C-alpha cells in the first residue's frame, strides 16, 4: 500500500515514463494510468479510470485473467498469463 500511495502522490513520475503505467486495486479496478496507455489502446484516461482492467484484455484471455485474479486474491498467486 505504501508503494501505491507513493506513486499516486507522485503521479508526474508515471506520466513521464516512456512506457505505459497502470495501477489497479485488488478488484482489478483501474485507479491510475498514464497518458502512454492512450497511445497503445486508444482509450482516454477518463474512459479507463474506475473501469475494470479487463477492458484492456482481449476477449480470448478474459476468462483466464478473471481466474488468475480470483486465485491471486486468495493468495494462490502466479504470474498473470503463465500457467
């Protein structure tokens, strides 16, 4: 949580990254994203903020992602997208 607060309070650092940055809560809700996400996905920051991260996931990965998130939240973590 401290790391989240640091980045949230210092969002200008994330806005100036070369790569996209996104912060989601434990439910997968987008709490912060930088402007680079617009370049990649075409959504504005306002369109993404407070939506579920699944909006960015291709349909054929959504079921697996939802399963991984559920397992992560019950402490059976693995790298997202890896079996």
